[in-house]
C-alpha cells in the first residue's frame, strides 16, 4: 500500500447503506452569508466507485417530477445520512424506477433488525402481563 492510500484511508467516511435504501440526507445549503440544513429524502439508486471517490445517486419525486442527485460519500456538504427504511432489491442499479410511477414504483420493505427486536420484546411483555392477569 502506498502513502497516498494511507492518507486517503483517514479521510474516508463510513457509508453503510445499500441500493434500495430510503434515506434522508441532511445537506448544508449556503445562501449568501447564512448556511442552513436542507433535507433530501429519496431512494439510493446506484453506488459507484470506491475509497475517497465513492459516490451514490438518490432519487425522489418532487411535485410529480423525478429528481436525481449524485453525491460524493465524503462530501463536506453532507451533514448526516439517516436511514428511513431498507428495501429488498435484486439489482445493483435501480434505473428501471425512472420509467415507473405511482404504486408500480414501490419497493418491498425489509424489516429492520432493531425494529424486530423491539417488537419481540413488546410481545413478550404483553404475554407475561396476560399470564399474570390470568393467574391472579
């Protein structure tokens, strides 16, 4: 490994998202002297590149018009990336979504592990409460 790769490794942000995930990107937008955070909510359609030059494309529908933006993973404009839900897809690039609209453009959702664990704990608590009520 050469020195350039070692230097770049320090500057790489962590990106644990995959194609098909619905994310909220909190972007820094500068208007004149002020800077504010704007949210861009959409589905990750493609991920390309590796290392520092890695980028991803996010698509959303705004007032009936499809809007796609490509962001570098290591961009200083990205404040944070928030996972809304994860979808089941069988493609590396979701370009076919451009042709679809309405209900046809939906993707099947994968239940997140954290949500499943919380649901199981709630179910167990309810079962114990029912058992206690029946025994009393």
